[in-house]
């Protein structure tokens, strides 16, 4: 069984993929860094304010990209 993610995670993830289509890949660690850079989840010092939200969004983007390549 797969994970069921809330709609606010899906909407944020898809908005990021639409705005930066060539940036995201099917690699979770790369997507995690990009989500932190492109969203307001990082403060001015570069520290992640909400790791769980960042990882949720990056995980959904990773699965989304993997399904798109198949």
C-alpha cells in the first residue's frame, strides 16, 4: 500500500514542479534541497524551519517524477 498524502502537500508540490519543471528529478535528496531553496520553509540563515513538510513535499515530487518517466 502506498501513502495517502494531504491535498495541501500535493498542491504545493505540483505548483513547484510547474514553476521549475527542469529543476526537479527523481532523486529525493536533490528534490529535498530544491524544495528548501524554492519555498519559505528555510529562514534567512539557511536553516530548515519545518523538515517534515519539506520531506513530504520532496517525497511527493520524487514519486511524481518517477511515475512521469515510466
